[in-house]
DNA sequence: TCTTGACCTTCCCGTGGCGGGAAGGGTTAA
DNA sequence: TTAACCCTTCCCGCCACGGGAAGGTCAAGA
C-alpha cells in the first residue's frame, strides 16, 4: 500500500504520514522503486496515532503511548497516569480560557458598541 | 530608557520587546550609541500589547487594537466586535476541550490502573 | 511507441511568538 | 586596566506540520 492509499485509509495527510516516519513513529518498508510501502500494521499504528492526537496527546506522548501499546508487559496504571495528566492539562487550559472569557465578557458588557470613540475595552487595555 | 528598563517596566522579556519592534508594533528611538531608547509612550504601547496578549489576542489583533487605540475617530463598535469574535473563539476552544475531557474521563474511569496490561484506553486508541 | 496524467521521491521554506546563544561593542565602578 | 554588566545583530530552534519546486515512476490511451 503506497502513501496515497495509506492516507485515504487513515484520513491523515500524506505530509503528516511522512513526518511521522521522519520522527520515527512508523517505519514503512520501501518498494523496489523507492515508494513507501505500508503494511496493515503500519496503517494500524498510524490510526492509533491519529486517534491519540485527536484526544489532545502531543507527538511525544503518542510515542510513549505507542511504546506502551507495543509492550505486552505494560502496566495499565502507566497509561492511566498519562491520561490523567492530560486531563489535568486540559483542566488548566479550561480554567485559563474561562477566566479570559469572564474578563472579556465584563469588558464587552460595558462597551456601548456604537460609532463613538469612547470604549471601556480600549481604556482597560491602555490603563493596565 | 534602554531596553532593560523598558523590560522591567512592562514585565516583558527583552526578546519580546525587540520582536515587537521587528514586526512594527513599536518604534523606539535610537540613542547615539545605537541602543534603543524607549519613551513613556513606547512603554505605554508595550504595556497595551502585553495586556491585549494576556487577554488572548493574537499579534495581528494587537496591531489592529493599537490602530484603533491611535484612532481618535474610532467607533467603539469596531472594538466590541473584535472582543466578541475573540469570545466566540474562546467558546469554540472551550467546547473542544470539554469534549476531549469528557472522552478522556470516560476512558480513565474504565481503566483499572494496576500492573496488568489490559487497558481500555489503549484498546480505544487501537480500535478507532 | 509515445505521451499524458497521476502518482511518488527528496529538499527547502514558512507558520506564531518568541527563546537561546554566539560574536562583538558600550558603559561604569573599583 | 579590568571586570561586570549592559547593549547590538544574527542565526538557529521550537511544534506539527503545509506548500511547492524539481525530478523519478507507472498505467492507460492515441
């Protein structure tokens, strides 16, 4: 299976698949003409990474998850710890975004939003 | 005021201040020795940008906010529109993060987290 | 057989918003 | 004079790719 077919099978862009090879996440064989040749296992690993990425894991975390996936003697606690840390990260981002949202909302509420220049939003930025 | 003092006054790293000049957000004068020389106005603009960045505005949005700040004939509606769009952006990110969090939480709850290899989190990644 | 078009390859540059560090010059106090 | 800081420009690195150039390969049709 060449890279185009693998891209269709995984719904990943070709560029992304080549990048994943470059950084060592997958190791496809090469055909006699130099084309990359993806096995079902390769495609499976690519899908694994795609799913992990879509859940918010970084490339390095995906690498770790793949190594756990490969490890028959893994402890599920290690996987769970990774996921819990990711949840913590998400929670921190949520807090930050909610705080930003609250501040912006407060500012927006006080702004008339007409054709005159007086603007509490600009004033806030200039005052701080 | 040289860049070190400006950095202390604005709580921005020197590198960031130079970058803001490079991309045309501020235009400090130069002393005879080639050192950047920041006026109170320059420092004020830097603080303005720092505050806007901390509220989640991108550099290009900061550039726009600065031009509105400079424009005595601005319409506050334009500023408000920018802030509202930013709130919408934040809401989209919040939705996405909350969705990720829910998925990860579901997976984490089903995982025993012990020293055995069976792991619904890995299974989910591999199955999808 | 030749050509066309759809693949594939590697290579290099760009993104946003800076940070790190090298190489070199200016300033100030002991 | 020397040390300790300040400043300058310049270039590379980050993350996770995307765009595009230059060139090789392959299958189908005229």
